[in-house]
C-alpha cells in the first residue's frame, strides 16, 4: 500500500503512522523525524531545517523533495510506504507524482485525513513540547504552524478528494480506536 497521512500538527499522524506501518507491513516515512534526526546530529540539513522549524515554517521544497526521493528509493519502500508529513504543498504533490511515475508506480493509493478539534491540537502540542522538550512546539509557534497548515497543506485535501483518494477519519479518541477507524476507512478493518 502507498499511503499518505494528512492532518494538522498534533493530529496524531506520527502515532498512527507507527501503528499503521506495522498493520500494513510498510515503512512509515516521516519527514519530521528525518529533520529532527539531522538537527540532533548537527548536520548542514539539520541546521537549515531547524531555522525553519523553530519559526513554525515549512522546510523548503527542494530540501524536502530530495530527502523524500532518496528515501523512497530504499529497498524497504519498493512494495509500499506510508508518508507522514509529506506532501505538504500542492507543488510537493506534483513532485511526489513525478517521483512515483518515474519508478513505474501508479501513484498513491489512498490519503487519510485525520480530523481533530483545533483547541485539542493546541493542547496536544503543548503536552508534547513539555514531554519531548521540542523547540518547535511553543504556543506561538503552534498557532503559527496551524495557520501555515491551513494556508499550504489544507488545499491538498481538495486535490486528493478530486482524485477519489481521500478518506476522512476522526482523529479524536483513544489511539487504538483511531487506528481501527483508519484501517476500516482503508478497507482493512
């Protein structure tokens, strides 16, 4: 399965990606995890990514696209993958389409949109910031990230809905319940 998870920051995409990767037997590919690993290692990419992440901005497409392209070429992604945090813009959707068509793959099979309450998301992000000591989760940055999401990522919902790939799933509730809803929406429940 070639799956994309969409939803605002704090919607639970990372948590669901980890669970779904096991259920669907595909690698979960998280741009956020890759960025944070590079930040902690102090790489050039990490320093570049951190400057954007600390402001609640998206890392530029050219950096993100190159990283995703390289990751999708790994052997473990040959039979499917789950993308968490990519694509985030309509330009990245076009780039992902080009990446996949270049490998002879038809494209993404499904896109799951985790829907959540905005105030609940702000609470989740604040809690995550405290627990994980993440510099990209301060309250002002959180609210800005939600605004950036609405402006840049929300249009992807329309793109994938028009393609008939979008599955809206309630992201509120206990983690296992949300996982069960996602699997049911994918016809795997």
